[in-house]
């Protein structure tokens, strides 16, 4: 090659190689320092797009996990207040049973009444519990539903029993006669809007329907005014007795029909909180074995006001509409049957100031406990579901993270090897550039 001064091609070639080595060294340094083999779309356009979608998925799953945890905290708050209400109702059941005992004086029962009034107020306070300023169990978070009428069923009487069956002909589920005599006395008590309605009459030739019709007649003015007179239905046969009868079909697990009694007014204001039927002999003693069958009316449908869909929606998925919806029931004293509101707006608590009233209130407390426990178990079931949801979201996030790692994470041993190679090549090219530049100095020797 000729000796030239203007263009040092050896130096230019070495400079180009050094520039490439410097670029490779910078890329290796970025991978080693970041721990990722894809740091921009230029490194791997397709891989970069996939990794970014996966990172979005991971962050979304983590947020869903947080949503589920926050939802669970909200439900724990609701469950805690319902559990407190259940404890109160347990104590009230004890107090009501105490008030039903004739060892107590009127003063004693009034004391128990004072206690009941305070605990009813506490139940309403419990119903006003909030989470992040949201009321939970006052009925405002209920799911969508039409107004329902309370319904009680008796599955202890013979399957062929109808409301036209004479009381003296009643049999139990096994076909055994209840031995109700025409000289016996029937006492019917039920509670509506906090008021206890009671009537008694001789059995005579009365039928089952007479129990309720005579109870309405005895208290008709008050009950009719509030729209709470009961009507009857024999489920499975389609026969109805009473005005405004609705089609309420009830069956046992084996498909046999049962007797059902409901209020003729839907909603909480038409609620019959509980009723009891008692048969007494001519000696005045209650026929316990008879009442075990005749008084076995269990609430099947709770009274509920019409409500819009205000259920709590928990977003627990990365796509739209991947949610868990939770409707929280009404745990106010009125919804539990412990309190009522009269037409004039006055509030009436459950009255236990007499033995008869306390006796009628026993079933009210049983039904209230059942409602509260049902609400508590429903909340608990959603909490349990959220536990599984959180586990699933955590697992999904980890799996996507593992997939994203395969695409973007650098093999550090390999990258360190590459970095060392590029670093050595860079140093070598720098040294060779110095040598190429020194070649031009040799021409000066010719000029001396």
C-alpha cells in the first residue's frame, strides 16, 4: 500500500470497528445493568409488545387482588356488626323467656322491657355501621327485588291436611291423631309492627282456617287498618282462603305439600314477625305434645320492601364485568320484627310487659335470630369465595410474571460473557487505532 497522508484508511477502518464495538459494549452494559435482554422495541419489536401486554396483565391482576382484599375488609365489617346483632338477639331470647315466666312481677317485666328497648336501639345502631362512609346492613345495599310477603309453613301436620280440616281431626305427619278435643281452648298470638295480637276461643267444630279468621275478627280494626290480616293457602293443592290470596307454593324436600300462612300485605310494614298457636285442655294446662305439631310454623319467606339493585360490586377480573356482586340484607330492628311504625308515625318496640306478650315474643326472637344468622352465613360465604379469588389472582399473576420473565429477563452469565468480550474488543480497537494513527508519523521520516 502506498504511503499517503490525506486518507489514513487503516485508521478509518479501525475507527469504524471501534464504533461498532462501542455500540455493542453499550448494549451489553444496558442488559447487564437492567437485567433485561429487551429494553426497547428496537431490541425485539414482537417480544417487546408481548412483554408490555403481560406487564399490563400483571398489574391488572395485582389491582384485582387489592380490590378483593378491600372487598373482604368491607364484608368483615358487615359480618362483625351482624355477629354483634346475633349476640344481642341471643341475650334477648333469654330475657324474653325470663319475662314469660310467672315468677316475675310486673315491675320485673317492665325492667326487662327497658332492657329490650335499649338493645333494640343498639340493633339499629349496628345497622348503621359504615365502611368508607357507605352504610352496609341498613337495607341500602340490598339486591334488586320486588316486595315480598312473609310466609310461614307447617310441615309437621299430615300431608292431606287442609285449612278446612277440623281441629279435632288433625293428625301429625305420621298419621297419628293430635287428640284435640272440642272442649279445649285455642289461643292465637302474633306480632305485627311491634304489637302483639291475641285471641282465644273454644275448639268446638272449628277448622284450621277459623284459627286465623277469628284472630282477625278479634283484632280486626287494628290489623285491617295496617293491612296485616292473614290469609291462608294449602300449598300443592292450589286452594286458597281469604282475600287477595297470592300464589305461594311450598313443598318439603320430598315434594309433599305443606300448609302456608302469609300476611296480605307485602313489605316490612306488613310483616308478621311470628305467631304461636296453643291448645289448652279443660284443666287449663297446655297440651305440649299437640302444640309441638300445631305450632311448628317456620318462616320460609321474609318480608321485604321493593328495592333497586344496590348490590356491592367487586371488580375481581382484568376484563369488564368480571365481578362479584354482594347484596347485604336489612338488619334494622323493624326488619327483624322487633319494632314497628304505626300509621301515625310512632315507633312501637316489641312488648314483653305481660306474660302473654312475652310468650308471643319468643317466636319473634327465634325468627329474628334465624334472619340474622342467614345474613351472617351469606356474608361469610362471599368472604370465603374472596379467599379463593385472591389465591387464584395471586397464582395467575405469578404465572404471567414467569412467562414475561422468559421473554425479557437476561441470562446474566451469558450477558456478562458478551460484555467482557465487547469490552476487550473495544480496548483492542482503541489500541489498534493508536497504531494506525502512528503509521502516518513514519512519513515524516522521509521528509527529514
